[in-house]
């Protein structure tokens, strides 16, 4: 048993030593670092905090995707109120402005890819920002065959005026998760993003079957769930 505990602690000790200056390393400091950085243990019942119990026809994977969708809708409502007195209609508009502010001029394709947008959706966002004079479009700095978008002074001023509210929305979205829980969720979401981004970035398969065959060959159909019955009874 103690050997199992030691095997769990050794990787954490290595991470702690890499992240902490040598003159600040000590037993108490390490204990505090573990408390803040160690991933919380997975709950025995992942549905214990559920607002409503999952349907017997739902799998863990389907509930996960459903809850991610719900989170998007909750935050979308908060963002809509935060931006109600501005020309921005949602988080997409804000994210395009912040991308141009943080990363400098970008092409339309670069902006759409960064925000995981299909061409039609991204084009509509860019058209809206151009119409309100929040961005401008001109020749590319190094390739005259292309154009790139730049944040205008009006866009910069608007961005600065709403960033505080959007920071508050971010805190609202994190809810009552502890700092350790937020870091663990952030880590898992980064993993999912890194997993799915190559699928998005490549040429889109012609059909769902082609998508499955090319990118998800190990995914198995699991419908109906074990124990589920579709009969009407006897």
C-alpha cells in the first residue's frame, strides 16, 4: 500500500521541483503545492451532483456532450447581456476582436480556424465587424495576393470597454468549482481540443461514414444501451 502511495507521489515531486526554485523547496511547501495542483480523485458517482438524473438511454459520453452543450448555452446567455449595449452580438464577435488585438493582423481563414468556425459562420462575423467599423481589411503585409484583417481604433476602444465585463462572465461560467477543479477541467478540455482540432482542420469528409472511417475507426456503436428494451411489453 505504501509503495502505491510512493509511486503516486514521485511524479508530483518531480513536477514540484521543476516548477519551484530550489531555495523555496520544503516539505510544507510541497504539501501546499500538492493541495493546489494534484488532480482531484474521480468521484465514485459522476452523476452525484446532477440537476436531474440521466436517462437510462444515455451513456456517459452522451451526457458529457449534452452538458458541454448546456454550458455553451448558459454562457451564451450571460454574454448576450454583457454585450447588450454594444454592436457585438455574442462571444464570437468578441473573440475575433481579441484575436486581432493579441495576435495582430490575420487573414480571414486564420481567424476562422482559430475560432473553429465554418466558412459561412466566420464570414458573417467578419462582415458584421466590418460593417460597424470595428475591423478593417487591407493588403497582406508580405503576400500581396492575400488580404488581412486589422483591429481598428474603434474596435480597440470597444474591446477595452467590454473586457472587464467579459472577464466577469468567465468567472461566472466557472461557477463554484474550486481552483484545483478548474485546473483539472481546463486540462481535460485542452486535451479534447487538441484531439478534435486536427479533424476540424483537415478537409471535411463527404459523409458521416467517411468521417468515422478516417478519424474515429475505434468508435463503436453502443445503441441501445445494455439492459434497455424497446418492446412495448407483453
